[in-house]
């Protein structure tokens, strides 16, 4: 009888130990750290979020959740192996506030959520001195096809709000809120004589003298294109007809040359000299 009691007690102890081991083994994972790849993101930066996860149970899912300016939640599956998982929050506009957190569900079904973190997207002040006239095309058959292209030589976006374009001494275009040139990118102002919504208001000829000036929002000169001379007035001097564009070769810094048009894209690598253009 004592032997039976002893065997029963051993069985109870073994079962209890087994349950305790199972409870420990099936606990939640821990999120030991959550880090951002960029300390001070600009509007040009994708941000990689990395989480370090530990626990006896392997993660079943690891999810990055983020919101933009307090809006709805976006969820991205984080990829990785072992203990390190990561996902990317795409680049956001200047001034955007991003909130984010990480959620882990492990193989035992336990859920762990990290504390919420945030960051603010902030661009440096716009350096308008890096803005250039880059390509001018007046040879299109219709005014809708004519364009004047700008180029951003800097490593950061340039906001065009307030930037002024003058044609033959008169205002022809001004940048508005939301018009931004990416770093080392182009911006084409398409359409002459107001034929398009955001075109320039003046005409543009490929066979007459012309002066195009670019100014910052304070009216300071940034760049200019001049073909021929003012004479009795810009546009009164007749010159040889040009079938292509006048483009800076290379972009932003080079001399003006005749090239094939590349509206809104980087310029051709080579071109033909035009002696009537003032360099």
C-alpha cells in the first residue's frame, strides 16, 4: 500500500513539473530593442526599423505598424531570422510625424507589443543657390509642347514655392506649394502662352532673341539663358532656327548646347555649339 502511495506521489510530482516546464516554455517573447536607421530623417530618407526579439518560442509573425500624422495604421511584415527583424517606412514629406511600434506573435500564440516610438521628418532650409535653368525647348509645333526645365544640383529637395521665372524681363511663371524638385532631379515647366495649367505665360521662339531669368522667392538672380541681344526689344532680333533644345551639358553646370529634347529627364551627354547663346 505504501508502495502504491509512493508511486502515485511520484506521478503527481512529475505531472506538476511537466506543467511548470510547459508554462515556462510557452511564455511570451521579449522585444529587447527597437531602433531606427536614421536619427533625423529628411523627406529623401526611407527609414529602416530594426527589432531584436528573444524568447524560448520562435516568432510566428513580426509586424511593424506605423501611422502618418495621426492617421490610420499601416502594417508591414518584418523580415529576418534568429533574433533580428526589420522593415522599411517609406520616405515621407517634410514636416510629417511618424508613430510606430512592433508586434510579435510567437509559436505559442503569445503577443508582445513594443512601446510606441515616433520621429519627425525635417528637411534643411531650401538652398535656392543650387537651382538652375537646365533645358529650354521652343521648337515644338504647338505651344503646349514647349518647355523650360529646372535642375536641382543639391543633395536635398528644393521647394519651388515662390521661385520666379522671367521671360524677356516680365514675370512668366511662379512656383506654388507642393511643387518640389528631388535631389539631383529635373522639373519641366511645360506649355507656353498659358496653354497648360502650370505652364509659363509668355511665348517662346526657337528663331528669335530671348532672355530667360530664374530668381529665388526674394527676387535674387539664380541663373539665366540669353540668346542674341535685346536690340530694340527681346524677340525683335531674328536668328537661325533651332530644331532641338538648348541644354546644359552636363546638367546644371555645363555650357549651353543644342541637343535632342529630354523633357523632365537628364540631358543628353553631347550636343552642338550655338554661337548665338551667351555663355
